[in-house]
C-alpha cells in the first residue's frame, strides 16, 4: 500500500503547511520592526564605505510639560520618569535589523550589515521623549534623538560623531507620531553624514 504522505492527493496539504509556516515567520518578523523602514528617499550620494550597525541604547522617557519648547535639545535634565515604549519593540537586535533595511533603501553607505566585517562600525543610541506640552494645539509633543558614532572596527577608535533630532505633535499614546519623530531623527542624522565631506578622507 502506498503511504498517504507520498500520495499525489496529499501534496497540496504539505505545500499549504509549508507556505503557511513561511508566511507566519515573515509576518512575525515584520511585527517586531519598531518602525516602517521603507518610506525613504535615497541619498543624493553614497559614502564609499560599508558599515556594520550596532544599537547600544534604546530609551523612552516622559519629560516635564513644555520641556520640548526649551533650548536643551537632549532633554536629559528635564526627564520626569521612564515611560513604556509606544513602538513595537525595545530589543536592540530588532532596531539593528530595521536600521539596516532603512539604510539599504536610503543608500547612505555602499553596503550595510548587521553581522560580519565592514569598513566602519556605526553605533547608535536612540532615545525618545514624550512631552505633555502645555503650549501646543496638540496634547503631546514626541521627540526622537539619535546619537551615532562611526569608529574603526580594527582599533575601536572613534572617528566621527553625529546627532539627529525629530519632533512631531500628536495625541496621547500616539504611536504614529512617535514613528514620524523617529523617521525625522534618522533623516536629520544620516543627511548630516552624507553631506560631511570629511568622511571622504578617512
């Protein structure tokens, strides 16, 4: 007797199981992206290096009401408490994976990797701030601050440092507003790198 597993009539069932499992894996991976990395305008020029992405710090904080209207862009001195993330994950690995996809689309570097060798190490610290603003037509102001260090992977020596800032109004627990702030901070950060002519002579 022929096994039912090997019979032609059973093959579609096994294919369905396989593709269903594959789809579940893909969707679960997408669900852990902290922000959508795809709406990106490619850079006008690409830096002639490969880069390895590492995220060393992720934080979300509530600041004193109206703190975002002040002159301190980093806001550490105005933090009132640590807050829960509004985005889907605080896992640095998920942020690294998403940043690699963002940079691959933006084309800031010739090549971007999460693992393996590269010309430069790109280390990111990403902090998000929520301001229950008292001077805005919106309930809250969302800010993202990204600090980046480019270093030599052979020696660990720091070569360049940059900061990017993003600020978006929104409502309470407004995930979309926070995501827009992160995008704005990334645009600001990597635009500074792309336009820095000192990077061409490292």
